[in-house]
C-alpha cells in the first residue's frame, strides 16, 4: 500500500548534526516506499541531486557567526534565514562533476580556515596577513586551491569497450586529425555510432539470409529435373524428347553423337529418345563385383539395340564406363511421379517392373527376364513383392539386401522420384511458420486496435469507466467506486480567512461543473461523460515560434469547453529567442498577448537550478502573472544570468528544462519542500490568479507545443478519462495535420500520423501501455489519490531525479535526453510505474503544423527515429510490463525495436519481391501474401473504424513514399546517431548552425542559488514574523488591513473586506514587496 511520501532528502553536508551511516559500498540508490524499477541503460551511478540541496540557513548562520565568510559567505549575508527542521534521511546520489565542484568549494573554505588559524597567533606580524584593527585579525581571502583537471574516463563499461574494439583501426589521433573530433566524449560517440551501424547492418543481413538465404542453404538449387510424363486430356503419357538417357541422367543428343564417335560408334537418329544404359557400366565403385564372380553377370551383354533394327557394340565387346561421361554436361535427371510408378493404380502393383530405392527409380525388366537370382533368394523375394512400391526399408531388413542395394541402383536405375529432400521440407516448414506468426501478429494487433476503438475507447470517459473483464488493467472493484477517488490531505499553506470563506473550491481539488457559484458548463459538456473536474495546468512551451502560431495555440486552449476556473496557463519561453523571420523575440510576443496587471509588467529575475553544465546550471527567469481571454496565465521567461545577458540565446536551456521547472515546482509543493526563488514567484502569483487556490490542488498537467491547435472539447475528454480511472497516469489524444496539402512532404505524412494513432497507440492502449505520449499534445497526472492519500506520479522524486540529469555524456544518454525528451519521459513513467496505465483517447483531437520541406522533415525524423531506438532499448528491459512471454508488451516492444532497425532491409526486399513477382513465372506467393496483408489491412482498419474513406487516398500516397520512410530517413538517422542538434526543425534568427546546448563553460557557483521554505519566503516578502503554525499567504487581492497592520477592533467586528478589485484584484500597497522595481505602472 502506498504511504504518504517521506520528507524530502538532503545531502548530509547540509544538515546539522552527524550524518547517518553511509550505505554499504556498491549499494544502489533506492527510495523508500516506492515501486522497484527495472534495469536501465541510462541510469548512471552518478545522478544529479534534486534541486534544493545547496547551503542550508544553518550553514550560512554558522559561517556568518564564525566570521569565516570568504568570497562565498559575503554574498550570502542578505539571504539569512531560519534553519529548517532537521532531516534524517539517507544520502542522495550526486553527479561526479557536481561533487567535484562542491569539493573544490569545500577545499577553498578549509584553506581559509587554515590560513586564519596559522596567522591568528602572530597577528602583530603584518607580513603574514592583512592589517589588524583593534586587536582583531581580519584575514584576507585566500587563493582558491587548485584542483587538477580530471581526465574523463570514457571506457567505463562493456559497451564502450565493445565500441572501442569495433573501431580499433581508427586511433584517437586519427579521429582528432582527420575528423576534427578532439573531445574524448565526441570520439567515443563516433565509435559507438559506427558500432551501432555495424550491428544494424548485421541485423539487416540476418533478415535477408532468413528470408532468402536460409532456403538456399537447406534446399540448395539442384539441376533441373525433366519430367518423364505429362498429363494431356486427362491421360498421362511419356514426354518425347530427342535427348538420350544413361541410368537416369539426360544428355543432349548432339553431345552424345560426338561422344559415341570418339568411341568408334556411329550414333544415328534412330536412338533419339531412348534409354541407352545397356551399353554403359555405372558400377564405378565395384559394388557389383561380388555378384558378378560366377558364370553369369548382372551387367548384361553390353549391346545397344535400335528400335528400327541394328545395334551398337564396342570393338572389345565391353561396356563403356559412365565415368567417361563426366566431360559431358547433363541436362538433369529424368523425374518420375507416383502415377508413373503405378500406372494402373495401387490395386495392380504387380503389373509394373518399377521400384523405388531411396530416391532412385529402378527398372527391373532386364532382371526379371533373365530369371536368375543374382542377389540371392531373399533379395529376389523383396524385389518381386515390392514392384510398384518403395523397397528401401525392405532391403535394409536383411544383410543381403543392404549389400545388394548399391549394385541394384548402379545396374537398373532409370531416373529419380520427384520428392522434396529433408532440407527442403525443413525450409518450407520454417518459412511457413514464420509467415503464419507474422500474419498472426499483424492480424492480432489490428484486431486488438479495433477492439479498443469499438469497445474500450468510448468507456474511458463514461461514468464508471471500464468494468468486468474490460477493467483487467484497472483497480480492483472498478473505478465507479467513490472510495477509490477520495483525495488525500492537502498541505496547510494557510490561506486568509476571507479567501477561505469566499471560495468553496479551496477545500478540494475535485468538483463537478455545478459546484462553482453561478457557473454551469453542463450545456457545453459532451453527453454521457464524467463531469468531475480537476485543476489542470496547461503548459505551453515556446522557443522560436511566431505570434500567429502561439496565438492559435493559446486561443484554442482558452476557448475549450473546460471550466475556466479549473485551468491555468503555464507558458514557458525557453530563452530570449527571436525566430527566423520575426521582428520581436518570442517572450515579447507572449507577454504582449497577456492582460497584465500594471504591477506585473516588469517582474524581477528569479534564480533556479537549470539543466546545464558549468556556470549555466544557474539560470534566471521572470514570472509574468495575468490573464489570457479571462483564463489565469503564468508566463515564465528564461532570461539568463547577467553574464549571458548579451550573448546569443540567453537563458536557453532546452525543452526538458522547461518541463522540469513545472515538474520540480509541483514536487516541492506536494512535499512542502524548500522553494527556489523562481518556485516561490510561481507559487504566490498562481495563488493570486486562482483567487486563493494554492498550487497543491492541481492534479493534472497538459503539455502542448506552441504550434498546436487543440479542439474545443479535447481537454474535457482528457480530464474525464483521468478522473474516471485513477490508474491512468498519462494519456494523449489524436494529432492531425493542419497543412495536409501544403506540399508533397506534408502529403506523405498524413496517413503516417493516422496509422500511428489508430493502429499503434490503439493497440498499445489495450495493454494500457502507450510507449510514447507525443510532447505536442499529452496530459500527465501530477499525483493520484489512493486510500485517502496522495501518490506522486509526475511529481515523483524518482522520475524527476533521473529526468534531471545535467551531465549527459554517452551517446545513449544524449539520444534519450537531448533528442527525445518527450518519449524518454514516457519511458520513465512506464519504468517507474509499470502497473499503471498510459492511454490513448481518440475523442480528444488537436491539429499541428508539420514540416513542409524535406530538409526539415529529415531533421525532425532523425531526432525521432534515433530517440525511438534508444527508448525502446530502455523499455525492452522492463520485465514488469503487462503480459507473458510472446503475449506480453515487452515482446511487442522487442519486435518494434527489431522492426525499426531492419527497416532499410525490409523495404529493399519488398522492392525485390515486387520486381521478382512481375518477371518470374513462379513467384513466391507466401511473401507476396505477407506484403498484401501488411499493406492492405490499414485500408480495412479505415473502412470499419473511422469511415473516413479519404484516408485510403492518403494511404496510397504513403505506400508510394515507403522508400523515403523505410530507407532514406532511417539510413540518414542511423548514420547521424552522434548528431545531437535539433537541426532545421526550429530556426533562430542569426544562428548559423544549431550545435545543441553543448557543454557549459565556467564553474557553477552554488552560493547564488537560494532555497527556503515557503514560510521563510513569505516572511521575507511581506515582513510577517515566521510562525509555522499560522502563516498567511498574502496576495494582491488581500484587504489593506492585512498588509498595513493588525487592527483588533476591526478584526473583532469582522468588518475586514477586500478592496474593490480592478482588472485582477486590488493594487499593491507596496509594489516593491511583490517584485516591481518601481511604484509607477
């Protein structure tokens, strides 16, 4: 059972008192009371600590009190605060580079203390230290201790060594000189890329061998056999051909004329279409020597009789050895059928002299006519009784028969039986089995996708949700049980009494549309869906988009049918970026669209710990609070520190950093952890905008890109599915293309988007495991109720800890965290909570603008394909996913991974199959049936689900473009495994080449990052005395008396009323208290 999460953990250097015992060496980090996670390729031993683990107030007070300020302590004087409660928690793992930075600062402080201790007894000697004033020694700042640069170790595991061995022919100096790769990590990334490409080539070669080479290995191509007979007009008759036959081998008549001439024989056309074995001796091994020792011989008289009279005989009267025919080219063997062996059927077997020994057909006519038992009575009995049958095993039943077997074949063979060998049979069985398995997998996947579309999808948003056998991935008892939806307790952030009395929604984060005073959205809600409303944060990430795209997105979100009092914008501008072709920066565009209170027009920059390396770990952001079309709107502009203010892309830290701002904020709110300066700015401004509703009431976050248009009822459907099933931790809707007909590049993407949702995501939703929630339109659960408590989901420390890696070095980690952060977040959710569900809600739809130029599409798909490969590598290791063996989601993910890697080989073999079918007289029908099934089933899916037949046209366009999807894009992506830039997808004005976020320069100064408890920030801002048991959150809507002082008379009479609000509440009495640098609007 889930318990309330323990208090936040801190590094031992930040606590008072002795640290707890360290865990045993080699013990993996494990958080108490959490679901154990499966293996991971990306989880390093060094992990970044959660934000909020730097310099506690007690450390600052001790340094100030002892006078050992140094260059760091002096900067922290103005951040003095009361110490937090003492925490006893296990050690948090930290990244190696961050540990090194903190270690350097610790050595610096120790050096200062040593200098002071050594110089204090001799303070009168000025040459040892700085000037003494009134008998006190004032030490000068010591020179920071120099810590030697640690050379990075890239060969740390079996994979890095394997990559090095694969590319050992390219030494580091060669990469440095020829390829200009000087960084060791860049060199290692190149080695790993080459190794991955080699492995992909081997997989493609293995697929080609299994498809075509295995058959030729098990059933090698033999000489073409010539049929003895054919069926004409319902009657089987021998085939006439001019060629002649020698013991079953067929030779060209002209070649045989020349050969007979060399033997002194006149071979005329009278011998066409004859078996001329009587003049030849096929016993080249001496198998018949023991049977020819008497007066009679099994060989015969060595005379070839002509059907027209006359005969041929050698000059010495001996037979010609068949070994002399090795110089002639045989056309093959004469092939018999069972009907040839039994011309009168199985009821008259004795009427023929043909028998079968092995695969050789023997003509016993000459043996029967001689009436001599050359091989003994026992063998003679077998030969007489087995006419018309296979006597192979009858001969082996006795030693005499086993001895006579080879001689019988050498003397009486006239051809072979047309049968498949064991290898050919095995090959057919293997290929048929593979065909059946692949077709079965395709049919099952499509059937499950149809089952989800027809039965489950509509129930996701209906009251009660799934029930009976449909609730197999849901909680016990079904989701219609109210006890399963009881929310947990909320943190006491102590709202003002008048706010608590005026807003009934503060008591709970869950309500129905009629619970708001004077508000009812029942008229606009879709029929028969869950009406429970949850507080939802709508996060819109912006980078270089223009005003039209951003306004389209925000308009669509603001005008959705979902209750405006239950949603709030979180717009995050990733740096001071100006998009290509834009005259204003993206932050200026967003802020100009907001309805801002005059006091919020110029907020002060607030610090927070960003995802970066070096000095860029510290970042600054401004928090603008206002409304957009009457919806509360928080806009966070990452503006960067003073040092990078004039540089390009100031404040830019990437989309993952933008997501973590919100995720970390809700984590700290949920755990009542210490806030950064940015967290507190978001906290009190959001509380003010929501009219006293604190952020801990928010349960959902909708993530939307700034070029996405959300349909009016989309959020309503998504929230209904979340409220209906508490086991759903994430979901997505259908993304459609807004610019279908812009160019051929957009046209080939229409069906690809459609099938990825209605086939792939619908199939995965039946398991409750959608492996990728697209970042342009998805929703996550911040926390989930369970047994009257809260279970952190998106705000889970395990997820944030791993998603918050700032030092990303290996190729695998960079493909996960720099190229496919949205997909990796889905992977983390599934890996941390394998028993919860990720779903697809087809009723929720949005439209997005896709690349209309091929170079942009190439750049986008390079990121998507590479991140998909590396994320599937992570998910395939999660053994707790739904299902068993081949009927499991883990097996399905493994198949998807292999299918992605062998796409180039698959399309090449598809083209070969089509060409071979067109020109071959005997095409491979099995492979052709498989191809038809793969390409044809999507049309069936369209016809019986959406009834939107125009997609069949888009399907044909997609099929024509398959060489681009399966060959050009994957090959380009695989060779650029070590390219971690965003390429041409997001273009910034004045930027020559996107090099990604790269490695940061300089050293991170942790003293500039301030972390305090909520009540400490509130006391500093408002001037209130800290009282943990009773602390009021002050907002601009509070009455003047709440700010100006305590009036017992008015408080007793209860006459305290808020000031008449303006556009968004009362004006501030002291604007500086709220971060405005001036009292002027």
